[in-house]
């Protein structure tokens, strides 16, 4: 559909804040005058650290879900070339707030799943990118090329647009950068092993003359006029970094970890983190007004900080198969959420019957009425957690346990009841049980 894009490889990285400059032939070279000031920057970072950082949490999230996010958006990529699922809610975009619904409302049929979304400068459209480099346009976004016809050594994990709206960059998990339209190439990671972790996202500077790449360990790599303001590798945190969002000035940025922790650098103002021990975060975006930022969670909820709006998740028990992987701010006080597809597999979660939430729920629901074999007087609610049969079946499908579909909850093994109850709790909170025992880890 399009010609081969420009891809160039720079020198191997020695630092996590390498800047580049471009010579006449367009070849990126390391700027020694910048790499030589690492010590001064480190001292300045230490002095500003207290005002920049948010405390990351190591709350116990669901192990299987955390494994999906362990290397950020790259882990959602289905770049093997096999067609993705026909799940209508996967590889789709949901509009929240006042954002217009531009589509696709039902899942695209792709050879690789979606891994990123970038809004146009006007806020009236967006680009979607898949793990194989395919690019899809909606609203006023224009197509300038893709990688869908090439074989990549590593999957694409992110996209960033130029300020003009006439171009964009794609980045692969090995740090390779591909430019299209009026997007100029300012460098890429020539030695992926030097990063120590896969690249998971990228953002462009407001001028369009540079960009940042971020790795899952929090390392930040800046190119062109992108200013290095610090990296997550300076701090201990409880989850992998999954996203980056620059401030409107371009002199700061936010990093987001999978547990919802937010870290602010430069002139980025920390306004809170979305850590609750249950939800996984997947993307972050600064609001169009510049007042605050939005954290997108895999369940489709959005948590706003610093004046940005929050949006509730849709009721969806199978959200684990089509988690949200990207957010783009609309020009109309809203946002677009892009989903991907994750194969339903049997949960590899080690569930303890003494989990605080499970203990609390059983005390309310069944301990005095038969425990794991409890049945309500009318026979409708069954088992230790008083499941409706229909709810049990839906949760079993969503959790990758088709062997439990149709099984009477009151006759299921205690370990299976524990697993499905905890799965439901991590997806919907305590609401299915009337809100009791909410807030427990």
C-alpha cells in the first residue's frame, strides 16, 4: 500500500538519556557534549526528586494479568501474522465523555492486534497502529504509510503524531523508529541490548522535532529536541512502566506504571496516582487543556487527576480478553480508548482461600449457611459466594475456565469457587456482592 518508510539506526546507546543531532546526510550521531553532563543532571535530579515522584506500589495484583503487562504494550501485540479473534469488543475504540464516536465500534479483522492510538492535533480524529505496523485512520486523521507489508524483527508498540497532523512515527519494542509523512527521523536505538528492557511507548515533542522512547523499566531515551528530565530507573517501583505523556510545554513528562503509579518529571505536576491494588493501568494522556492527566485502565475505566475527568468502566465480565491499551484525548472534553485482544487462558493465579476479600465475603454470604455448598432458600444463589448460575457461566468463560461452564457453583471444588470469585472481584470490584468488603487488597 505504501513504500518502505525511512528507518535508520544510530550508534549503540551508552546512557538512558542519549540525545542525538543530525548531520547533513540525515545520519544521527551521538552528541558528546550532552552525554558528558550526566553527573550534573543526576545531582539536579536528586535535588528535585521529592517534588517529581509519586510512591509506586507493589500491591498484589492478579498475577496472570500483571504478566500480560510485564513488558508494557509489547505484550499485547499479536505480531505473529495469525488473524486475531472475532471478539467484537477487541481491536475497537470506545469514546468517553464528549468525544465523538468515530469507530471502529466493533473489532477490526487484523493480522496483528492493536497496540496504540494517537490523536490528531485538532482532536477530531486519531490513528490506530497494530503490532505488525498496520495503520488505520479515523476522523480527520490522514494515512501516510504503514509497515503492514513488511516482516519486522520486533513488534510495533507505539505511535506518535507530528504537530501538523501530516505525519507520524512508529516505534518497535527494540527501539527502532519508523517515520512517515512530515515526521523526520531523529534517531533510534541501535543496540537494543543496551536498554536493559523493551521499549513500550513513545511521545513526540510539541515542536515535532524530537521524541522520547520509554522502556518497561522506566528508562527514558530522548532524540532531537526532546529534553531528558529524568527516568523511572532512578526509583524503585512495584510494576513495569507502560506509558509516557509529555506536558504541553515539552519540558516535562509523566511516566505510568502498570499498577497505576504516576511519576512526574520536569515541569510535569504530580496530581495523584491510580493505585488501588486491583486494577491494571495501561496508558496515560495529558488533557487538551493542559490541566491534569488521565490514566486509562485495562477494564475501560479512566481516572482523572488535576482537573481531568474520570469515566467509569463498562460492565463487561470478559474485559480480560479485550483490555484497553491506549488513550487519546479528544478536543471535546473526552477521550478515546483503544482495545486489543488477549487469548483467554486458564488463569495461572495462585488463589488462597484466606484472601481477605474472600474471607470477608464468605462471612457475609455462606459461612452460616453451608459454606461452599450453601444454597439460598429459593435455590437461585449457590456456593460460597452465592453465584447466579448465569453469572458463574459468564465468569468462567471470561476467566478461561470453560470446563466450569454449566457446573453448579455449589458443587464446584472450593478452589474453583475461590478462583472465579476473586476473578470477578478483580474485574468488577465488590459491586456484585452489594459493595460489601470493598477496599480490601
